[in-house]
């Protein structure tokens, strides 16, 4: 959960979640007395492992299979074992070491307990344990129902916390951060069913072939995310260096990335694409590292020779960014970010839909920032004039749909000035 402000509303919300979670925890332990000690110890240790080896996602939250582990223990041993297994997974050593604020622990504990608790209650009231056929369609259906209830509660409660903390629309927050996980969840439920079926059939050693590989896969994913984070930090440093090289465009790349993200959100691109686009946008002018300072900082208008030199930067940038493993498939957006819809751009003069979507987004975001920034040879346009310019060039320089989205964004953000 991202913590930007700790408003009283957020604190009340967090304490409410924690107390509700705790009440459900006590209720389940009192109502369902059967506890499997082996199940609790084994699945508890696995859930603890999974949570401690969890992977932070590009935006918010994390990927951890501890819900699936608790859920498998619910099917196998019942609600009390499952809620105790969940309680084990709450102790995240990394977060204690990092001294994460206590209310974050309370929130995580509360929402975990609510999610698995509610899933347990639904499961116990629908699933028929007397049916011997494990793959009885109704029972399988109830497994999916309970697991999805757990998933929705978990993600909705977290989205609400982020929306309060960042003052953003709750539904949008949920869609942006979690909707894409719905099909992935389907895969995890099928895995959980397989884990429990094999456990029932052949006993606890099957976990070595089912849950352990899942936790190891999750760990490998986390290492990849970490590696990526290190790389992204280096990218940010490089962007700062480029910006510092050309004082007139200071902050340009960062702003282009912000506009590109807003456009991508309006286009409802998935989280992974948004993440890639932000990085590509941050690096779109990286090719300028090769341009001579005397040209970059030239106070007057560029002559033909200067333009020749400037026009090389998309290709230079592309050559650099295509070497970054996770960006190489989208690096052509940098190559084509000065192409125009009517084919009059550079370096290739491609037109229309031959220009990749990311490049079309970059072109509009880049142009809007250039229009509204002061440069040595021109003063910034007002929002109103920038809109006029976007309209005028729509279908010529810019993709019609993308420029319309950019105009909508400007109008939404500056209603009084447009
Ligand atoms: Fe550029």
C-alpha cells in the first residue's frame, strides 16, 4: 500500500479493517473448533515463506501465493486451520526490518484476515464435504466462488486504502491495479485445486512437487523485479544527466512520461504496458547524449546542419534502449517518436498505423510538453492555444484518437483555463 498521507480518515479506515479482521479471526476460532496441528504447522510455515519471499509489483501491492496456501489449508483442514495459517503469513520479517509504519502492518493483517475469513465462511456454508468425488462440479464451483470472494475483498480493501491515501477514484484505482489479475487468479485457483487434490490422494510429501515450486517461482519473479528496479534507478539517473545537459528541456522527459501515462490510462492499457511506456517515455530523448552541447544549448534558431544532427537522436536512442532486455520490444517507439501520421516525420517517414501505438502516444505527449514549455526561441503556449494546436495538427502530425485524449486530459485538469 502506498502511503502518501496519513489522514484521520485513512487511520480510521485502517483501524476499522484491523478490528474487523481480528473479530473474524476470533469468530472463526470459536465457531469452527477443528484444528489440524500438522496442517497449521506445515501450511503456516509455507505461507510465512511465501509472504516473506513476495514480489513487489511495478505499481502497487505484491505477488504472493500465501492466499492460495491459506485457501488450500481451508479446503483440506477447515476454517480455523486456514485462519491460523493466514495469521502466520502476517509476520513479514522484511517489513519489520525496514521499519514499515505500524498501521501498514495492522492494515495488512486486517485485510488478510477479512479476505480469508470471508472466503472460509462462504466455503464452509456451501461446500459439501460429504461428497466423495473431489471434482464434483458444484463443489468445484464453490471453491471458485469462495476464492474469488477472497480475491475481491483483498484487492477492493487495498484499492480503497490507496484511494483514500492518494485521494484518487476508488473504482479507477481498483481497475488500474487489480482488474488484470482476474485471469491470473483463475490459474492460481486451478493450482490450489491441484495442490489439495494431490495432498488428499498421496499425503503431505506432494507439497514438495506442488507448493514448493510455486513459492520458488514466486521468489525467482521477485529477483527479476529487484534486478529491474536497480536498472530503472540507473535509467532515472541517466534521464537526469540528459536533462542537465540541456537546461532548456529540464524535466521534459519526466513530464512526457507523466502525460504518456495519463494517455495510456485513458486507453485502458494494462499495467505492464503502462509500466513499459513510462520507462520508454523517460528515455525517449536519450539519443541526445550524442549531440554536441553547442547545438543543444544554442540560443537562436537551428540551421540545416544543426537539424541534421538533432534528427539523429531517435536512431541513437533506439540503439541504446533496444539493449535493455525488458524494453527491447517497445524500443521502436523511441525510433519513431518524431514520425507523423501523414508520413512527413523522421527518420523513416512512415505513416498512419505503421507507426506503433507507443510512438503515437510519445509524439503527442512530447509535442504538448514542448508547446507548453519556454524554449530559447519561443515562449510557452497557454493551455487554450495548445489545445488549438493539437486540434489543428490532429490527423496530420498526430493520431486523431490520441490527440483527442490529450485534449480531454488538459480540459479535465484545467477546466477554468480551457
Ligand atoms: Fe525527441
